[in-house]
C-alpha cells in the first residue's frame, strides 16, 4: 500500500484502491478538462468521480498500478489534499458571474491559489474568498477568510470546521485588492514563523491572542 498522499494518491476504505484529486484552481473548469477527467476515469475503470468540498474533482477507485499513468494522461498538477500545507483555495463567483458580488472573489482567489497552493506551513491551512457578506465560500470557517463588501475586503482569521469548529475573528476591514494581498502575505508569514508544528490558526490565536496578528500588519 502506498503511504497517504504518495504520488498524489489517497488510499480508500477498501485498502486496495486509491483516489487522485487534480488541482483545479478555484473550481473553474472547461469542457475540455471535464472530458479529459471523464476519459481518464473511464480508461482506468474508476468507481466514481467525486466533487470535493475543496472544489476539486477526485477520481475514486483507481488501482495502484494505474496511478502514474492516470496522472500522465491527465497532465494536471496534483491537488494539495493532505499534509501540513495550504490546501486548494475556495472562491465564489464574485463580481465575475454573480449579481450580488461586491468584490472580485475569483480574481483574488486565483492570485492566492497561484502563490500559495501546496505552500508548506506548520499546520494544515485553508483559505476562502467570498465576494459578498453572504460568504458562500464559508470564509468565516477558514484559517484565512476574505469577504467582499462595497467599501473593500474584510479579512477573518482562525476559523475552521472539524470536531471543534471555530468562527474566524475579524482582523481588518476596508482593504483594496493590493492591500488584501499584502495582508494575506503578512498573516501567513507571521503564522509560519510563530506557529507550533501541527497548530491550526485558531489554536494559535487561543494561545497568543489576536493582537500580535494585528501588529504584524
């Protein structure tokens, strides 16, 4: 059996097959990409194609001997589905497609994904970008959440789901696109330099408080 995450493959509960989850930035797909995923799934007799909570498409039920060939046929980067790193960025349609959007969630989400996807950090790290206060990308329950308002971006930090769910803390408001990217960089840098191994952002805030993050900005 492969180790968890080796070759970008995740063992399944039958202890015989694996799932692979190609990286799909912010969940935006093309018809050609859908056809490619369908063709590879059919070629290697996958049991299912699962839309994941992180806006990936997991090809489920592959045999170990088919994993390398499936990745080669896909020609796509591996999604950061496990490990102590930044996972795929969630983003709503924002002003690109949604009439309720106040800020460009997809544009900012793509920039953050390009810079930070799979970036190694002390703990598992999730980010989400929502173009309005409805927070469809669930920004309030991510390590870093961005929420768009008419006057700019609000950043929340320290949220997570799981056995002990947390609502994020509001860190700063009214940022433009350049300012929000700079703020995200500074928050991640501070977390990287000060978090304990395996410590999520929310636990870190419980340990040291919110003020050190504000000072880091």
